[in-house]
């Protein structure tokens, strides 16, 4: 049948402050963002269901995470004391990957022009010769 790639998007809004930026950097002040998280799962259709994974299963895995970060101050959450988008997407991966078979990447969009793509620890890393 071949591999399929499913993408489920979850939206959440959070406030943050980046404490490790240089003095005077705008991200050193408190601000809010509307994030979009694209969850990419790759696999074959299984059984008689006609799907790779039920989108509802993906949503169920991310619901407690979304509940924890949506409309909250990220800096107060353990592991997110310096909540850059890179730190946040790795934190989401760490909590979700063991529960989603076929998860290959998370794409965290913090606005229309900026996003972070994360493929897990060391995943998809290219080295230059």
C-alpha cells in the first residue's frame, strides 16, 4: 500500500518571556503568541480501518499537553523555564513521541513567518563532510 503521511494541527495560545536573551531584546519582555503545532505521522494503513492512525488518537495524546500550555505562562511549567520555540517543541516531543507510533516530526509555528521543525533527538540530522 505504501507509506502515508498524516498531519494533524493543534492550536494553542501561550504567554512567555525569554530570560536568556541579551538585555533590551524584545523577547525579554512578557508577550503572547498563538502557536500552531503540526504533528506528522508516517505509516501504512492497518487492518480494516482504512487509516494509518485515527486523528482522534493524536488529539487524545496532545490534549493533556495542550491543556497544560494553552492560555498559560510557559515559564512556570517545569522544563520550560526558558521557553524558546526550540525548547518548547522538544518538550512536546518528549511527552508525546512514546505514545504516537510513526511520529516523524513536529513543526511549531509561532507566527506567519517563523517555525521550528523537530524530528526528535538526533533525528534527520545531516552532517557536512
